[in-house]
C-alpha cells in the first residue's frame, strides 16, 4: 500500500517539475526571438509562427497535457485500491457490478461501500472538489474545453478563454498545483484507512 501511494504521488507531483523545466525552455526560446526582433525589424513567417507558438500556445497545451496525465495517475490509483479491496473482501459484489458517474466514481463507490472507507464518501469536501476537476478534465478531452454547468474552479483559477468565455484554457500553474495537492492528500486519506482495515 505504501509503495502504491509513493509511486502514484510521485507521478502526480512530477508534472510540476516537468512544467517548470518546460516553462524555462519556453521563455528562453521566446526571449531569443524577441531579442532577434529588436536587432532585425523583419521576421520571416516561420519565425512569427514560432513566436506565436511560444507566446500563445505552448503553455496552455503543456498544462492541459500535464493535468490530464496527473488526473489519469489519480484515477489509476483509485482503480488499484478498488481492486485491492475486491481481492481482500468476501463480498459477492464485484467492481464491475457497480454503476456510477463514470469509472472514477465507480472506483470511489466501491472503496466506500464495499471497503467501508469513510474518506471515500461522496459528500466529502475533497471529493466535491475532485469532481470539479473531473468536469474540467472531461470537457478538455471530450468537448474541446466547453463546460455547460457551473464549476467553481473556473472562476477561482480564471480558466476561461476568449470573448464568449466558453472555452477552457488552463494558463494558471496554481490550478495544476492545487490538483496535485488535493489528489495526493485524498490518496493519503484513502491509504490510511485502507491500511487500518488490512486490505493488503
């Protein structure tokens, strides 16, 4: 259990160092282009496209990718705990028997209902916030960043992009930092209770 937690926590937290390293590269390349512009007034189309890439697209595309990766690590962690509980209980109810609001909710439900892990209930503050992150993740993957319901995280981290404010663009590192902090905290709570019940 401790190893599972360590691996998935490390994977989730690694996205922050990847962002920081990549951001240094982005700024270096952008600044080199700006310095060239100060010396030479004319840019080729290729140089202009390159500048646009580093100035307007690189950061949010990177952050979307890192967020989706971190969320996937979290979801896989929840699946591994649900399978551990399934293996170590005598319940006739199997993981595939449960229905929920997507796979992640089924894993949480199994951990809570069959494993009797209280921190995995659907009324906890942490789970409610994770559900908002899930909505944003789903909108990026399936709807090109369009969200059709109120999500508090959008305003909190200023995620809207464009004049119509309908499309999500993650450009705030604090959003990614918060997901990493929240998911690892939640995982720690789950592991702590799971170990108490000897599901190992």
